[in-house]
C-alpha cells in the first residue's frame, strides 16, 4: 500500500535539544533498539516505565529499586511540578508514552467545532510533547492535523522511530451536532525521532464491513470493539489486526441481550514491513503474542497453540486456556510463552509445558533481562498496588 506523507509543522528538531543530544552511554535510561510498548510493558535496557495511581515510576533493574520518573535536582516528587506526577495527568497509561534519549514523549489532542448549524466542521489536531527528564523543560515538538493520536493500542519503537495508530471518528447528526463514532478510520503512523518527521502509511481498518462495529441512531452512537491493535514485531514486520462482523444485526442483537462475548468476530491482519515501509493484508491469523523470532496463534475450537519460527517451522501445544481470544495477555520471552493467567509456560526449546508457581498466578511476565537471566514480572500487592519485580526461572516455574 502506497504510503501517504503528510507535510507537518516541525516545531523543534530533537537532536538540537540539550540532554537529548548526548551519546547513548551518557543517558540514564538506555533505549532498546526495538520494542513493543503496552500498558504493562514499557521496557528499556535497564528498567521499566509504569504508572501507579498518580505517579509515573521507573523500576531500575540493576538496583532493584523503583523511583519516580524524574531526574530534576532537588525535586520532592510531591506535586504537579514534578514530571512523574504531571505526566499521569496527561496520559491514560504507560502504554501511551515513550522514552527516547532521556526525554519522555506523549500525545495530546485538541478538538473544536467551527461554524454554525449544519455548516460546521470538526477540527482535530494532535501534538507530540517532549519532557526533558533532567531539566524539566517541556517542549511541543510536532503538530499532526486531522488525527487523534492519543489512543493507540500498543506502539512499536524501532530504530529511533515510534509507530502508532492515529484515528478520526467524528460523526455529524442531522441537527448539526457532532459526536465521536468510536475510533472511526484508523491509520498506521510514525514519527522519526531523529528529525521529527511524520508519516501516515494508510488506513488499517479498511474492510468494507469494519463500520458495522459502530451502531449509529438518530441521536446516539455505540461502538463495540472497533479499535485496531498493534500486536508487535515478527521477522522485521509489524503485525496489526482488527475485528468486524459482516452483518450489523449480530452486534445489535448482542447489545440487546447485554452479552458482547457471544459475538463471533471476523479478523483481518495487516503486515507493515519495516524495511520496505509497505503495508498489506496478511494471510496470518491474529497472534496471541509475538517476538521477532516467533509468531504465536491460538485455535480455540481445537484448543491448540501454534508457534511459527522465521523459517516457517511450527511447534504445537495443547492449550490450557478457556477464555475468548484477546481477553488477557500472553507474553513471549527467552523462547517461552508465558500464560500466567492459566498458570502454564510453553517452552519452545524443549517443547514441554510447565506449571507456574501459585504465587504468580494472574501476574504478567513483561521483560527478560538476559545478562541476569531473570524475568520482570508485574503483579498487584495485597493493597492493590501495581509492583514490578525480577525473578529467576526457578522461582516462576513450579
């Protein structure tokens, strides 16, 4: 699919900013060359970014200590002047921001209606903000017209470029009023953080039936599971998927019964090739988890999990899961598929299935520290507080 290139106002070139021009060895937070950013996993080489209530934290792997994400000298981390406090008031989750060269970035959106009556237009503009973690200086670095870039389900950071979903879903009723019709048309976009250049590669949810997920009446809108998901990177390719129904009445009937879980969804998967920067429809099934070496799918009808490597060879396991697709998070680290919800680990090296220690049931494996041979696990303590800790494999597997 031919990419569409938008001409964007670049307010500031990132490389000219003070701390962001340092060499990688001087940065406090070491960027990974490639990673998937989710609400639970926003990892760097030396730590994990996460939100806990009204504070943005950084779990440092080396010291095994969690600190507020703010390096300003003499900051007490107690009010909105602190970056770690202010960022949580601007961003929904840790999956909607990212760190590059000791600066944290996030999108905001401004929406307005211009004109009167039926002769009005709905204006949307997103802004990419940069917050220098050491100086506390905040800068608007990029403006993106006609797209809401704040609600991407996962992002991909690859070779100093962030990939995300931008959407436009505004709908005008007969009386001239406007309302967001779900996420609407959704586009794969990127920002190259070296020169602040923006690109739009085209609409992802372009199937003729994709609009069936949004039920519009004379004065109301109901959107059901209409969001594109960035699944991750496999074999230098970003995989995205979305679901739809061929008959809108399927969703209407499910809504009337109050049970959207009964909907039998169709899925379409898209591939975006990082080398050629071209997007196309994929022949693959939607994945439950990905790594650059493994593409993992689940067949709920015969209860099997299939992992395919880069050469096309597959390994099949008997699934222990009874829940619908996409209802919780699998992860893959160190050639193992981690399903802590159901308490099992699928070992891609030995082709064995192991049980998880009871202490970790319901938790999530969110990173693997190769030099320590330890896994980073997020869970909730007795008070309901989100915590990140590292464990060796013998602690995780019963």
